[in-house]
């Protein structure tokens, strides 16, 4: 078996379900996958699938809004591997749809914490690990400004605005920052937003993960 330090490391935040899980699985066995999410059972199932493909994973069952946990994770990655070749940021909080005049305070605060604030914490933590040659991936969404998408749309837009600033700042020096637009997929997040649509007509996360990864220089 190939040792973990012999292959590049890919960190996937939001790796337990949907596109994050599909990308984490697709990256194995070419990468040692560090999979971060809150749901332990889903991470363990992902680990089983990665092992079935001959890959290796390190599971990080933690909340990305916990600054101390993220700092400890990044320090552990540094101490074990020295660097990260690829960071895929798929973590998201999908607040229930609501008119802007009736936003729930807890959902608004959680949306800010997960979708915006955590990104602002993780970028400074991950930039030194990525160095000049690493790559980071963010996923855009066109729902910003759409009716009833206030909490999700505003905080997701804030995340992407921050990613675009980092992309512009590092264009000549690295790391390379990618902002990709996934096709609609039958994920749990989308089901909360569009409960009545025909899910059979949507792209499978596995197929979409493969398409998106082809856009990167891996």
C-alpha cells in the first residue's frame, strides 16, 4: 500500500454528503483525502468507499465554525504532511427559505458563521499550507438576490466575493483559486430549496464531481 506521505493531500471541507462527498471519493486514490464534516456516520461511510477504491482518508469530524478545531487541524496537517495540494470547500449551511422581512435570527447567524465567517478563518489558515503550487476550489451559486433566498444567497455571495478577492490577489503568485459553478444535483441542500422538482432530471453528484475536477490542473 502506498504510504500517505507519498501522495499529495487533498482537504475537503463539507465532505460528508452531496458534491463534497462525491469529490472526496473521486480524488482517491490519487490523493490522501482529509475529509471534514460534522456527521461522523457519513464520514465513516465515505471512508469505506474511499478504501474500496484503494485510497486512504483521514477523517475530521468537526464543525468548520470552531476556530480552535480548524487551527488544530491545520497544524496537524502541517506536522504530518507539510502542505496541502488541493483544498475543496464544499461546506454550506442551507437555511430554510424565508422572506427577508421574516428571517429567523438563528438561521441568519448560522448562515453567516458557516458560509461567510468560516471561510474568512479558513483562507488564512490554508494559504500557507497551499503555498504557491496548491489549488483551492469554491462553488458559486446563482441564488443571491433571488426571492426567499436571503440568508443563503447573501452569505454564499459573501463567501464567493471573498474567494474572488483571494483569486485576484494570488493570480501571479499562487495558490491557484478556482470558482466553479456546479450543475443542479439531487442533494439534500437542493431538496430543501426545490422540494417538488423532478430529481431524476438532475446531474448525479458523482458525474458532476468528475466534470468539475476536469476543470482543474491536477
